[in-house]
């Protein structure tokens, strides 16, 4: 299993997983900022922590508040992208660790 194509494929998987993790983290930040700005424009500028909590509550099982409900109805595509980015940032670190373990212990790449 220490052949060159196996090691190359494992390095490619590791690189793509790392790229996906960084891209998802960037997506989470940019979408959150955009949604908080939309809330500020719609409801006013005096509830900063409430807007942050509304964006954080998107996609969770708890009872949605007024702001969270408005975001889900008005911006369904960014909300779904935010959910996808959250899933990737939760699962990508484990995939990176598994790729590194495969490279180290199975393929003997380093």
C-alpha cells in the first residue's frame, strides 16, 4: 500500500478536505454577517446580541423567535448554505485526522 498512486490519492484527499474546511469556515462567517446585516436593516440597530442569537438558532430544533422565523422565510437559500457550512465544519476535522492517520500508519508517507 505504500505505492505512489495510493500516497498521491491520500494527499489529494487530505488537501481537498482541508480546503473544504477552510471554505466552509469562511462561508459561515460571511453568511452570518450578511444575515445579521439584513436583520439590522429590517428591525433596527439596537439589538446586536439578539440578532447574533437569531442567526445562531437557525436550523436548530428549539422554538424559533421572530427574527429567526423571518430569516428562514425571507432568505431560505443562504440559510441552507449556512446549514451545509456548519455540517462541513463539524465533520471535516475528523476526516482530516483520518486522512493523516491513513498517510502515517497505513501508507507510511511520513
